[in-house]
C-alpha cells in the first residue's frame, strides 16, 4: 500500500496535467448539445440535416490510427501544444459562423478531430500510462472523471450564460475555458513528457514494431471484443430515457434513472480503476462488459418492476464509466510503451466504428419492429460474447511476451 500511494505523491503533476488536459480537450463532448437548440432556431436548419453532425465520428474513426502514430512520434507535450492552441481558435470560429451549414459541419469536423486525435485520451492518458504502474487503474479513473466533473460545474453556468448573452458569447466562453485549462495542463506537465528517449528511436524500427503488433492475437482479440461490446453505445448516449419510458416508467422516474446512470458512470470509472489495480485485467474486462450485457437483457425482457429497471440502468452507467479506462489500461499493459498511442488509437477507432454500426442497426430494427426489444436482445448477446472473449486473453499473449516479440521483430536479424 505504501508503494501504491507513493506513486500519487511522486507523479501528482502527471495526474493533474492529464486531468486538466482531458477536461479542456473533451468537455465539448458533453456541452455541445447546449448550443444545438439556439443554432437550429436562429438558422432554421432542419433537424434531419443537423443530425448529419453524427458523421464526424465516422470520419474521426478513420483518422484515429494515423493520429496515434503521430502522437507516438512527436510525444505528449508537442501534441498537447497543438491542441491547446487549436481548440480555442475553433470555438472562436464557431462563434463567427454565418448560418452556412457546410461551414458549421466543417468546423464541427475539425472540433471532433481535435477532441479525438489531438486533445483527448490519445495524448493525455500517456502521462498516466508512462508514470503509473501499481496505481495505474485508479489514476486513469481519476483523470477520466475530470471532464464529467468539469461539465457538472461548468454546464449550468454556461447554459445560463447562453440564455442571457447568446450562443456566440457561449462559444467565446468555451474558447477561454479550453485555453486556460489547456495552458494549465501544459504548465503542470512533468519534464520529459515528450518521451524523447522513445521518440528518438523513430524511423523504420517503430513502424516495423507497429506492423508486427497489429498482427498479434492479443490485439486482434481485443479489437474484435471491442466491436462486439460497443454496438449498444447509441442507447447509452441518446436513448436511455426513451427506453425506460417504453418499459412503462413515469417521466419523473425516467429522469431520476438518467441521473442514476450519470452517477453510475462516475462510480464505474473509479471502481474499475481500483479493480484493475488489484485483480487480473482479463477478469475485470469480463465483469465490466458482462454487467451491461445482463442489464440489456433485463430491459429486453420487458420486466415492469421499477427497481429491476433501475438496477439495469445503473449497471449500464457503471459499465460506461469503466469502458474508457479499460481500453487505455489494455493498451498500456499488453503492448510496448513506445506504441501506446498507436495501439490505443486502434482500440478507440474500433469503439467508434462499433457505435456507428450499432446506430445503423438500431435505426433498422426500430423501423422494422417499432420497438427496442430486438435491438436490446441483439446487443445483450453481443456484449456477453465480447465479455467472454476477454477470458481468452491470457492464453493468447502474456503482456511481456507481446512486448518482447514486437521489439525482437524490429532488431536486425530479429523475428521479422
């Protein structure tokens, strides 16, 4: 326990920098919806056209693997500086838009690319993965909670500010927020955050190692499991209240369950972090994805009991909180450190692809059946299969074996 706590004392700057950076870089994922009603009302954009903004996630998914390689080559501080400089300028640009939806789409796409590729987990979780070992899980949980806590504090203030001063002033306020918090993240970033000893090994060798890692059974297994375990993501982000209302709960109870879902997401992050620091990673992954599988099965059953529905919603919240930390932890534990962002970008791209595919399946099943039961049943099965897949991870590759094999392949006369 002493060594566990000592990591926080020794590397507090890295954890604080990661928390501030994630708050600055990804808070827009939580507060963009505050601007949507004002933009639609002022510019008269059809809701069907506005929904096309969702395509930015698909484009970002394509770019993520390339971004991961760039982050590994340039290092944390250099990429963070680009994000800190670019995001405020994007918010200023959004404040100056003239109603041309094409311009709004282009700026929203740039914003998504910055958040997912330059100013988010690909960059800042490197600080935690690089500096924490014994307490890595909890440290990741703390850092990943920062955007949610920042949203809880900043969102009501921003909402009132938009109501009184207008959406343009709201975007300028976001520019100031991201600039201040982003600059603070750079200020607290510990020396050596550009990973010079790792970046200096650039050239062909890292590329060879990366190509080798892409072919390892461990990475392929995790990627397929991620695809299976994220098809339900649209339900979590846009449909929770609709689903529980469809199951017969009152609107008031539905709102309380949505709040329980949000609280569960925060608890899930910290609980998953504690579990990762104490138990086998593959077992934590299995439990973390089996819980939402069972939760979706409960909702699919149509059970009318409010307590049972509430437990299912809470389970989905716990799992949503755990999921983000798990992919970061898997990338840090099972693969070479110098390829951390490259591997993480593959996993996050898999999450985005799965979520987009799940949204399409949801649309088709709603069109065919008029209800959620079929989709809930399909994704419950998919989640359980994905959860079970993680139990195969120790058999396919031990962490050090993956790293050693990848490094050996890059040496002259090595396995490659």
